[in-house]
């Protein structure tokens, strides 16, 4: 539940690499803006100068899996402090390309880090703050892999094998089952127009 006492909402987009979330990010932000809302579009890891520097390392340097998890949450702490919380406090809607569900999916599911450790970091870094809405873009892995194959410069995560992505996908779906009020699973194997109709319905209920 959002702890901020105004109408601003915190929306996150999630999904395995190649699931198609990026296609919908800008559309969603524009749609909200056209309804007269102030909208800030941001991303994780990243969103602040320090977070973007950490992103560079996270995406390109080999590291211990606990280092990876700690850096993801370090970037998030900064992101919350410098960007997300101030924006929400001013009544600006925040749309973030990934947030903590990605840590549970990638570091937890993909790399096998103990979920209890992630929960401790989550509590430490964000206390009770959770997104108001999370859109989880889901496609069969064959499709997301095909999309990634068209990309010529893949990062450390995108270069992972099929079974890694299978675990990430399962972990995301497990989160969606755990938090059905917050996480909406979007079948992104459909046309862009069909998905936009569904997104429109979802945001109108916020
Ligand atoms: P992007 O490709 O969506 O920009 O995300 C960068 C990568 O970072 C993506 O492969 C997922 C990964 N990631 C994690 O492993 N854990 C996290 O907590 C976040 C936010 C991203």
C-alpha cells in the first residue's frame, strides 16, 4: 500500500528480458499524462546518477550473487530517496521500468538467492512501501528469446541460458500469485492494440 497521502500512484512494469514491457512504458506514461497527471518515467537499476553508475557495473561486470543483490538494493535505496518518494510526495505519478519484484525474480529465482535474505533487504530499503500496481508482462519463453536474439549487444543478464529465464519467469508468476491485488499479469503475446485496451482498463480502475 502506498504510504503517500495524495492521489499519486506508483506503478511498476516487470517481465523477463524480451517480454515486451518497454513497448508499453512510454505509451502508458503518455496515456496518464493525457489524463492531466504529472508522470515521472524512471527505471531500475538506475534512475539516479549513482544508480546509473551501478547499473553499468551490474549489467556488465561479473560479481558474486550477493554483491549483485546488494547493489540492486543500494541503487534502489538511492532511487527511493532521490526520485521516487519526492515525486510521490509532490503528487507526481511514478512509472518505473522494474522494481523489487525483479530482485525476487532474477536474484531469487534466476540465481537462487534465498528469498528470506531478499525480504530483509526489501524491508530495510523500502519499509512498507510497495507499488500500487505492478504490470507483469508475460510471454512464452520462445518468443522472448527470439526477441532477444535480434539484439546485437546483450548484457550479462540477457546472455543467460534458457533455464535461467525459466526460473525468472516462474519466480515472477509466483509473486503474482502471492500478491494478486497488486500484480496484474499481462499476456504480452497479443497485439499491441489488444494489450493497450487491457492497460487502459486497468489504469482506469486505479
Ligand atoms: P532492463 O533490461 O529491463 O533494463 O533491466 C536490466 C536487467 O537488470 C534485467 O536483465 C533485469 C535485471 N535486474 C535484476 O536482476 N534485479 C533487479 O532488481 C532489477 C531491478 C533488474
